[in-house]
C-alpha cells in the first residue's frame, strides 16, 4: 500500500516511534533499536524542516518512512500482545509492563533486522542531504558570501509599518507591476534584491552584483541548477573567477527556468561607475528582460544614470508627509516625559521633524551651542543649551551619535543627499537662517578683543566657544547659498576687529602640537578679503558701494581681495573687482605670486582666461598712438 507521503504522515511516524519507546520502557534490551530509530527519525525531521526537498529526495524519504511505519506498526502489535496494564506503586497512573512468561526473543528477530535496515536508510538519507547541502552552500558562497535575504529582512524589520503605500498606489508603479499582480496567483515568481549602499567598495563591481543575483536565483530552486553546478566546477577547478560575460550567460539559463523574475536594485547610484561597471550591470539586467525578468531600481538623480534609464518610466522617491508623521507618532512614547505630557509640543515635533542640514557633521557641543543661539543677542545664554538626550529623539531616528568621536550626523549618506535635494521645498530659507545664526555667534562681544597675540589665548578662545571653529569656516558658504543677502553680513564685514579675529581662526593651521599656530596667518585682513574668499558676489558688490573702502588693499602677506578670489576660483567676484578699474590685476604678493598664478595653480580655468584677457587688453597700444621709436641720448 502506498504511503502517500506528506508532512503529516512523517510526523505520525515520529509520534508512533516515540510512543512505543515511552510506553514499553520495560521491554527487553533486544528492543533498544526502537530508541535509535526514534532518534534517527527526529534527526531526519530536523533536516526536513531545514530546507525544501527536491523531487528525488521526497521520493526517497517517502519510501524510507513507509518502511518505518510498517515495521513500527507490527512492533506495536507484538508489544501489545506481550504486555499488561498495571498501576504504578507511588502514583495513580497505569503503565504497560512486559509479561516475562510468554516472551520468545526469536519471534521478533526479523522485526529487529528491519528496524536496523530503516535506521541505516535514514542515516544514509540524512548524510546525503547534509553532503548536498554543504556542496550547495559551497557553490553559493563561492558566487558571493553576501546574504541578501538577511539584509532584506533587516531592512523590512527597520521599516515603519504602513509606510510607502503612496509608491505602491502610484499610477507608474501599478502599470509596471500589473503583470506581476495578475500572474502572482497562478505562477511561481522570484524577486531578487541587492542594495549597493550596504556593500563594500569591491563588492560594488558589476561582476559582484551580478554574481549576487545568480546566487539568489540558484537559492530559489530546491535543486541546484545544473548550469550553476557546472559553472562552479569549471571555475573552481581553475582557481579563477568568471568574467561578466560568463556570469551573464549563466544568469540567462537560470532566469529562463522561472515564469517571472523581478530584479530590485537599491541605491544604483552607489554602484561603482569606474570601468563602465554601472553600465555593464544595467546592460545585463536589461538583456534578462528577454527571458522574463522585470527590473526596478532606486537611485539619486545623477546625469549618467538618467541617461542610461531614459527609456524607462521613473518616479521620484520622496519622504511622504503621512509616512513621516506615522513614524514620528510611533516614536512619541520614546520621547522625554515632558513631550509625552504636552499634546501641542507633540504636534510641533511632528510638523518640524524634517529640518535642513548643512551636510557637515557637528560635535555634540557644537550642535548644542548652535541651537542655543538667539538672534540679536550679544552673548550665548547657556540656559538655552539642550541635552543631547532630548535632541536625538526629536529628530525621529534621522540622526545618530558616534559615542567615540562625540559627533552627531545623519544615519546614512543617502539621507543627507535626499535632504540636500529637497531642502528648497522643506525649508526654503534654511541657508538664510543658518547664516543668521553663524553671524550672530561671530558678532558676540567675547570676540571684540580681536586678533589673539598668544597661542594660549587663541586656544582658550576656541575651547570656550565651541561653535566658533565651525562658524568661521562655514558662515560664508551658507551666505553664498542663501536666497538673499542677510543684513548681518555687511554689518559683520565692516567690523575690522571681529573680521581679523574670524580670519585668524579660519586660516590658522590645523595640525596639533604647534602652540604658535595662530601666528602663522596674515594680518590686516579686511571684510572685502573675506567676502572675496567665500565668493559671496552680492556681499562684495555691497562692500564696493562703501566710498571709503580700499578695493585693492593688501594683507600683511601682500595679497589683495582679487588674489583671494582668484585663488579660490570665484569668477564672478574676480570680474566684479576687475570691473571697478581700481585693482592691479598683476599685483605681486610677498612670494612674488600674482592672482593669475594662484588661479592657474589651482586649475581655475575660467578665472585664468578672464585675467589673461584683462592683461591682454591692458598690454595693447591705443589705436592712434605714435610708434614707439627708441630715443637718442645727446
């Protein structure tokens, strides 16, 4: 009679073996094989749970299990015929005990032999499966050691439940996935997933990514595809790695075994572009579409990728407002008690959670000082300093603190790039507001002492004013990117003492161990020098409107604002200064360097052309000037 193999039947055989083993514990030692059979069955069951068996393995296990069931059933009849029910002495339970008088060992010799045969068959089966699993794992790990399934599971685990629905409901996504949605109930579908953002640099090569896809395809089959086995045997024996063409051929063979395959690539922009790696990846995946594969990728908006995917439908991935609110709401319980008690404050947190970022990591104390600055105040009120334990939760998981360096930054580089791209929509006045904070800090009365003449006083200034180093280096960048000129810019640039103090901190060498580093900077720096250094065109234009300003003033190293602008490649500022007609375009500093030489050294081609054209214009003789004949001395 056919065993009709199923999971339920296999469990029934295990239960029968365990029952016989427990019920007839008092049976003679000749029945010890039952214990071994029970143990071996349970081991086979654990292997059965470990992975999906292929067709041949299922047939083998069905045959073995059928034999086990028959012999165990016959054995149970023997046990029942040679046992009697008796109560236990110290309990009220009843247990079957062996009847010694009627027992003839030779009666079950055949049963014992059959039990041992089934034990050996089960052992051979489990050992065969274990060997096959090891070979399978060796092949898959040879392709790539990356476990994409675990990575994908980790991503889903971190994902806020209920978010991302706007993408699934979008018309473009529904059109792309319609075939999948209609076919998913009828055919086997495999989805492949790779995230280049989590890979090491050498794993972002096209060969590595395609090998990753091949591994996932092979894992989707209970029996390792023959093409993959031969692929492994060939290249492993030669101790070499396959080329991208070889991997592509193997991919086509395996993809063809599926009714439909969906390839999902996350952070395509972080796939290395060197050597055409990114293009090779896309070319191969596009080719797989001929064999029933669909392709879906996420990427930042880069020109090269846009060009490669120009014929494919695209959709901007954005932080949906409802998704953000849902995430923040799920984290409200993690916020301090004073937030949980204040419903109005919770609403404010939800609406203000996405703030602009500069892209530069701050230390904890720098961020605390930045948040404590109040506009138009002459000094920092430390009562406004907020503890970091209160700051991080309000950011709803978008920032992280490095405990070793005490630096605070965004959780991922892609978060920074996303906020940079969308900054104008979320907070159009962000750069203007940050400029205001920086200039308020730079204008504090504590800096009215101006240039520090000793190393100790300089280091003390930086220590007592943690945000000063950031503001002197970056205020100009924020002002340059602001939508309009902040009135505080001109006010600061006209304050000679504070300008010299800021310039000293900005230009002082960073290397440690030099107690006199603050003196290795030029003196007599003006506000026009700083505006030219940062390339703030509107600020330069505003300063030039001041009648008493010296457009061509030199610092103690002989450099003019034109030199500073040329050195940093600010073409618009260079043109603005040249157009005044009040600057010496060929002015030499203490090293004998001209603005042109500084621009050329730093590769600022546009500035070099502008200065050369100015020099050429000034070297040409007037249209009607008399010929320049030599003069005789009499």
